[in-house]
C-alpha cells in the first residue's frame, strides 16, 4: 500500500464543515491502495467540536499530532471573551450592536500581521519535524488542504527539500475567496498574500479545486495543472431509511453558518406568503441549524417570522442529516459577494442525497446551480428574484403531502459520493507518483 501525507488543520475532534472533506476522503483511501498519514494540530482552537466524527477515521490511518501556537489567548483577552468560550469562525456578529472598534482592529491585525493566517507560527516547526519524520517513514505523495493556507506552506517546504510529489487542495480559494476584501488588508499585505498564493499554485504538481469556477480562477492566476474534485456526501452516513416528514408543518431547513451578506429577500418572500396565504402562515416552520449572524436574526424577527424559527447553534453531524431528511424543503443560501459563482459547499451534496427538494438562492450561472440542475434536485432563484422564490416555495408547500415530490437522477447524484470522489483523487495521486 502506498502512503500519502495529508497536512490538515481540521481533524476530529474538530466539527463543522472544514473537517468533512479529508476525514471522508481518507476514509476511502485504503480500499484504493493508499494509506493516509494525517498531520494535524494538537489542542487546536476549533470553533466547534464533534467527537462523534472520530468513528469515521479509517483503522489504517496514521495520525500525527503536534503542538500548535495560536494567538487566540491574546484575542480572547483583548475582546473580553471568556477563556473557555469558542472563537467563532468567519465574520459572524453575535451581539446586538455593530462590531466594536476592538473587533475591527482584530480583523485588521488578523489580515495584516498573520499572513497567510493565524497558524503561520506552525509552518517552520512542522516542516522541520516532518522533514526528519519522512526520512525515517517515507511517503509517496503529499496533500495539503486549506484554508488555513499555512498548510500549503508547510507542504511547499517539504516538496522543495525532499522532492516528494505534492497536491495543493483548496477547499476555498485564497485571494479570490468571498471574504478576502473584508480583511482590511493594506496594499503590502495583499501583495504578500498574492505572492505566497502564486508560489503554491505554480510549484505544486497539481492544484485541486472544489468547483469549476474556482479552477478557472486559479488558471487565470497562473496555475497549470488544475483539477476539480468536488465535495460530496458519505453514502455510509446517508443509507438510513428516509424519515417520514411531519406534514402538519411545512418545514423549511437551513444548515450551516449564515453570514450577514446573504440575500435578505428570501425572508421577504416568506413574509409575503404568510400574509397572502393563511394556510401557509399556519403551517410554516423554519429550522436554522448553525451559527446565524445577528443581523440575519434581527431581520427575521423584524419581519414577524421569529415565532416560526427554531435556531439550534450546533448539533452532531448525524443529527443534522436527520433534520435534513425530515424537512419539506431545504434552503441553500449562497453569500452575496465576489466569487459567489464558485461556492460549492459540502452541505449541498448532503442536501441532494437527502431526498428533499432544494431551493437555492444565488447566481443562476453558478456551480451550485449547475449541480442542482444536473441532478434534478431543485431550482435556483437569483438574489433579488422574490417572485420566483415565492413561486418555488408555494409549489413545494402544495406538494408537501408527497414525500417523493421531486425526480432525482440517481446516476448524477451517485457520482458525488465520497467513495466515488476518492477514486477520482486516487487517479491524481497515481498520476503524480508514476
């Protein structure tokens, strides 16, 4: 069996979306002739934890954990966050007010002093440790997965020193990611980010993107060997019989982080349907499962929808899948930001295998819309197309007594299983190691 070193910050007990791709991919590598060797952080500051995910680690997996220095102790003290509280990922504002000057300063410091990210101090000691380890325990290839993009810089040092074939795997873009402009970067910092990004995408043997628009962006930036391996769903976690939907309530569910730059028009659509249709108003229930920005919560309550909303901050991944299957309609809300066309979240693939219809709000020419269209799992409405949103919602409301209200193309859905996607990745590994 060949060996592949996978450098990843997110690994169980980390929960959330960042851990899913390589936890699941490594699960199916051994049956394809590759042993995963995971290099990850010890006692990392994960935004959420889910110890149940440890059950998905393949028995053949070798896990190496090394101490990591992160600046979150200072960050918590500066902002008055309790020592035991988790630091939320992204740009979620949970308070009732706009971000304070301290929060804005923290964002500026993050963007300009921690390049490429807050794990920068892990790069040198990790590269030093792994260089010694790999001489004694060789591997056939290296995969680095980011963000955080410091993982790529660790792999780059090893690639240059030991000449081991290397794949740079991007779960999100680097300088083209939708929140890059929110980091309050100076011109000097932007140049530094772009220089590091260029070194990674031009020196890696292959660059792997999770969407087709993202791959095209990397090619424009100078990458030569770009491949697409999307996220997917784990068939072993989705084989349970679909739960019966409670048709006394028309249940609409959204799972994941909800940022302030999502389109608010969808909530206007729900409000108008409640005003226009007494039966809809009586039946509507909205599940929001994940961290929701305060501005979104405020808008929903101002629209008078608060009593219809159940917000659960976090639950185990298996429970999230159960909620999806018990819904009448699943919401996919793409951030209204630069690069929205390339956003292809992991939850989309869990949505399409759930047996529930999906309403996507986002670019109609985006990669998410493409997947939903080819799998016949649901339509996409543009950010401001309230009339179409209402039409779609009402259509599925009227069909709510029919649990099989959509036709799913089984072959098109099956190609997005983690097992099949791992085979695609193994072909890339075999290609660079021949």
